[in-house]
């Protein structure tokens, strides 16, 4: 299983990850993304991480 982390200090709350996979990511009340699930059958977590505009998402296999 992959380990997905989000650097809360780096995240700008753009919501791209949440829009790409709401099963794996959600926005918190303080406006940053949070990991809900570390694996997904419908999305590529590496692809989502690579699209983060501030590189706040890391995926380790």
C-alpha cells in the first residue's frame, strides 16, 4: 500500500486533489487538503501528486 502525505505548511488549499479524487482527499475546515485513503482503484495517486501546483503531496510506495 502506498503512503500518501500532504505537507500542511505547503498546501495552498486549491482543491485540485479533492476534485481529482474525492475518495482519497478532502478539505479540512482550516482550508488545507487531508488524506482520506492511501490507495484508490479509480485514480492514479502519483499523477494527482504530480499535478499539485505547490508539490505538497508525496506518494511513497
